[in-house]
C-alpha cells in the first residue's frame, strides 16, 4: 500500500513550526510495510487543501492528514475533506460529551466554536482524543482511506498508536522489521566500501544514514510474521559486526553514544566525571539527559577560563604559560584534576578552539584535545574538527565519549 501524508497548517509553511508529525508517521508506517512516496504541506485554505487532497488520493491508497481540527475558523480539515468526498457532517454525541468533560476538567468554559469539533463526516470511524479535545476519524471511500489526525504532536502520536496503527496493521498484513547498527568514526564512503557486497543482497536491504561523526546502517526485511525476521537478519548483522569491529558501538533505534557509555558504566559499576572548557557543559548534559545517569555520575566541572582550570582543577599555571590552555598537557592535567576532585573511576576533559574566532596558524579553529584519566594515569588525544561552532562542540562530545568507550573495552580485554 502507498500512503501520502498531508500536513495542513500555514504555520508549517511559514517555518514557525517544524513538521515533526510527518517524520513520526513515516517512521511508524515503515514498520507496517506501507510505503510513503510523498509528504505534502498546505496552508489553511479550502481550495488548496482540496487540490492537495485530490492529488494525494489519485496517487495513494491511504491519505493521512494532520492539523486543522481545532475550534477556530481556520481549522477546516474535517469540513474540507467531508465536502470533497460529498459527505455530510453529523453531530457525534459521544465526542461532544468527551469534549465537554475535558474542558470542564481544565476548569474552562465550553464556547460555541468548540461544538464544531464534535461534528464528524457521516459513516466515519471516530478516533477519540485522549490528550485533547479534537477527535480524529477514518473515512473509507471508493477503495481509498483518509485518516484525519490532530496536529499537536502529543495528541497525534497518542491517537496514531492507540487507534490508527492497529487499523492499518490489519489492512497491511505484512511488517517491515528493521535493525539499526550505529557506527562511529568511520566515513560513509569507507563503510560502503567495506560492506559493498551487502548492498546487493536483495533481502534484507541495507541503507546508510549519516549524522555528525557517525553513520547508522539500517537492515530491513519484509515479513508476514516478525519471528521470521531473525533468521534473515542475524547472519547479515553478524557479518557487518565482524567487518566493522569496535567501530560498531550499538544496535537499536533509540541508541546513541551517550546511552551506550552510560550502560557500560552501569554494568561495571564505574563512575565518571568531566572537565570541560570549549564545550561548556555539553558533555555532562549528554549523559544527564538520560534517565539513570545518577548511577554513574556525581559531579562535573566547567572551567572556561585559565584561572578556573588552575583554581578548580589544580592545573599548574606553568603548564598553561608554557603550552597554552589548548594543548595535550593542559587536557591531561584537567582530566587528572577532575578525577582527583570527584573520586570517579574515569574523568574526561575537553579543551579546544570551537570558533568561529580565536584560531591561529599553529592552533586553528577546530583544534581540540580530549584528555582521559583513570587508575593507570592520564593522557590526551588530538583532534581537528571542521564545521560550525556547534558541529565542533558536538564532535568533541561524541569523540570524548567514544574514547571512554574504547578505554573501557580495552580494560575488559586486559
């Protein structure tokens, strides 16, 4: 089956709101084996919505709309779809009662315009809204399906998972099973070279997706029963792991370098501390963003100035005078100081020039030193990153965590 996602809202076209709904729906439809060929965004205009709906129905089996279900005059999705399909709108009493109770629960007063949210195209399957006031609906017409969802992401996702996904699952009959293998520090072209023959297997399929400093390899297979996927995916995944070695650091759609390092520290009951300069707390934040970070993380130090490096971390001012704050000597001393102050098993430090200013011929923008201290002592690695200030800082954080990951793996091997 082919689906088109029709996102309705002038705020999307103006760039005031990011269209995360379409991204979410596409990802979930792929799990059902439903192909998405087009994303369409259209403003709050009846004629343009009708035109977009016509195009979508001409080339797709299913059209999923998001947005335009509110109580105001410019919320016109339901009305426009019903008019296009020549369906009258009828009052859905159950929805009306839910809307009344929800508004009363908020301590609000129901106004006349809230009534329009309870009108549903005749014959439609109603999808109650457990997170808001506007119900959605599913319309089956002449072999086509139109599903109407609210625009706010929390409402849309809840309605999609509870009601639309099960409906579509019955229609599809097949499931796309995917595995996501995360590879760090190896360029896309090198990965493709190492895995070249695996791109031509037919089943399963292999695709690469790039982000800062890393690549995700997606293995996918279409099956009627999920349990049939393991026998197809396992041998190919094992092959990829063997070829990529330690560069492949995790498997799973929700995995990342921070989640991987956090799990490794938890499993070994180890603690980590950080000393940051140019990243200004981003390294600590990457770990604290994850639930359970307190099991492995007690404290961190943001020492942006030279004085702070000396006063807080105990970096010898002579090191900074002789080598500069952006140097392997300073990075090593920062990591050792953070470990001593915190009592952690491991300490990471970052010092560098994130730009866009401050670089020299000897120390250009993008030069970063990452230090690591453990019970064996301290050392530092040199990196030269490229890109914007944010890219350089993000790259620094990811490489610091990867350095810790590899250190833990090497410790396990000893």
